[in-house]
C-alpha cells in the first residue's frame, strides 16, 4: 500500500507517529531535503528520527529537475511493502506527489491514498474531483 502526506502542519513527532501507525517506510520525494522550510525535516533529521524506515528518493521522485523518473515510479510500483510518500505541501492537489507520482501510479494499477488532515482518500478520487473542478484538497 502506498500513502502520501505533506508535512506542512506536522511536527517530526507527528510524522513518526503516522509512519508507525501505518507500519510504513517514509519515502522522501523532495528534491532538496534541507529542512530550511521547517525545522526537523532535513534529510539528516529524518534519518535520525526514522532509522531504517526513511529513504530519500528525491533524485528520481523529486519535483525539481530532473524530476520524477520512470525508474522511481517503477521502484514504487514493484514494492509490496507499505510506503508513505513525503513532501512539504499539505494539500495533495498542490503537490507533485499527486500529479507526477500518484496519478501515473494509478495508471499502472497501483493505488495511492492521500492523508490530508483527518481524511484518507484515493488519489483517483482526487483526480476525478480536479477534473470536475470540485477539488478542495
């Protein structure tokens, strides 16, 4: 199962709690995980917070050039484990983790669920709402 979350309103402890509850490995899909936007979310911070359960993949899943690569999508699609895609933007509709990762994965038959505030919903539901002009998340 693949989930996605934006850390804009989260603390590092919140993220760790969600990852533990989902029993998921956090896949950081930020191109530059420096933590400059929000303290506690640098690559080094997350490696220390989530030992063995954190992987940076911004080189093949990032939102900035070179951007999302087919090899990055293939690696996500191939894995049977639970994954939690991480980026900064809170609303999935504002983030490449939806448009450039979740939507292509759905086209490959790999469902992605977005976590947004207190809701969990399928990426395909969000995409239908976007196309209908009804997206609020």
